[in-house]
């Protein structure tokens, strides 16, 4: 499983399992792509229900284990406005804490042990501890390394929120070199990597 969503999303998670005819214990690993509240907010409850191990990069381990709520800066005019809006609501957000079982480093982490033909790739830029899941067939679950849905973007492309856009661009080159073909962002529908290739030329 990739990410755990915002706080209090457990009911939606259990309903999704039912639709997929899966049991909670079928999930053995939960990969947290980064430590922002809308990705780790329900991690504790989902970990408890599934018994799965939870993986998060070492740079953001404390965000989950100490309930830290951080926002990335906006890198576009709309991104800057959106961050100011979100900042007003952050005092209301609480992330239930839980331990990270697998502390990810900067090297690739193979997923073959979990029956997944792919790997976790360190892709900082949106945040310092961001990672992506890249499957052998080219499916790249990049979460907030790209965005394609309203209210973040009207069209798919690079993120409007990021700590370091230079690292975002360099990480995209890494993913392209390693065979990324179809991009799966957190916000919005999947899209072809061709769009990212064009964006990198701008």
C-alpha cells in the first residue's frame, strides 16, 4: 500500500478493501511517500488494522513519530496562495503517532520481498524525505512530485508546492532514466510521462 491519507480516513480504507475483495492482513507493507499530514494522517490506524510494516524516509521519520505538521512552500503564485489558506487550518490537524518499522535511506529499496516487481526510489524535492514507487513495467507512483488535479493544477505537470524545484527536476531525470512511463500522482488522474518530459524542457 502507498500512503495512508489524511487523518480519520480508516472507514474509507476498509470500504476500499471490501471493493477489492482484500483482507487487511493481505497488506504487508505501507510505503509512506513523504511525511505531510494528508499522506500519513491515518497511518497509525491502518497499520494497526493490517499489521503491516510501515516504511518512511529517515529525513521525515519524526514527522510521523512526533506528529509534526509541516507545509511545503508554494513555487507558483497559486501555490503560495494555497499554502497560506492551508496554514490557517493546520492547528486543527492532529497526526496520530506510530513507529516507523523500515527507515528508508537514499538508496533504492527493492520490493521483491513483498511480491512487488519494483522498488522504492528516493526522490526529494517536494519534501526532503520524499520517495516514489517505480514498478518494472514503468508505473511510477510519485505522489506529490507531480500534480494533475484541481485545486492544485488544472492540467498535469510539475508540483506547485515544493521545498526545492531543482531537486524535483533532477529526481524526474532519475525516474526517466530508470524507466518511468505512466505517472500516478496523489492529486489527480494518471498521465503519460511525456508531459513531464516537456515540462523539464521549459
